[in-house]
């Protein structure tokens, strides 16, 4: 009889199906570029987005994702605004039901991507804000 540790199963699943902004940025810098799907509204997309992300509002996901990501084994990271939004969770679940096998949710969403001082793009151009010391390490003087 095996005794599975429920805490280990829970945390292993989180690590398998979630990523955070720093890990996504590091993977992209290392050339491990998953497709990043932004499932927010057009207005949110215009305000700011992760460079290279594809915009696919959640309501259009099921109808349009195969045009953007035809291979079901392609690594995909989905995100919405931030921790107060479950749009990315819904999108990840939808992709999984459609047969996508390598789907992860970006915890913290676009909010924490920007708060960590990572590059963003908006309709006004590219920018980078200073890291928020509550969410990202700040260099020592």
C-alpha cells in the first residue's frame, strides 16, 4: 500500500501547471520560449502587455486558439491581469479540455510581470518600470 503525501501532490501539481514572471522571463531569455497567451480584453491589451505575447480574449479562445497554436504539444503560458483575476485559470482549463498538453498559468499575471520591472509594451510603446520592492529583489546600494 502506498501512502501518497497530499501536500507533496498539491505542490508538485502547482509547479507543473504554474509559472511566475521571473521564471517565465528566465525561460524566454534562455531560448525556451513558450507561447504566451494574453486572455484579457482589448482595452487591457492596449494598456500594456508582455512583449511577444499573443492576444486572444478569453471569450474567443475556444474558436481561435488552433489558428494561433495548432500543435497541441506546444508549451503555452496563459495570463490575465493579476491574482484577482481567474481568466487565466479558465483559459488554461479550456486549453486542457481541448487537448493541449503543456499548459501553464502565469501566477500574478500581467500585474506582477510589470511590478517585477520586466519589459512591457503598450499602444504607446515599450517601457519598463522600476521593480516594486514588495515583489522583486531590489539591488543593494
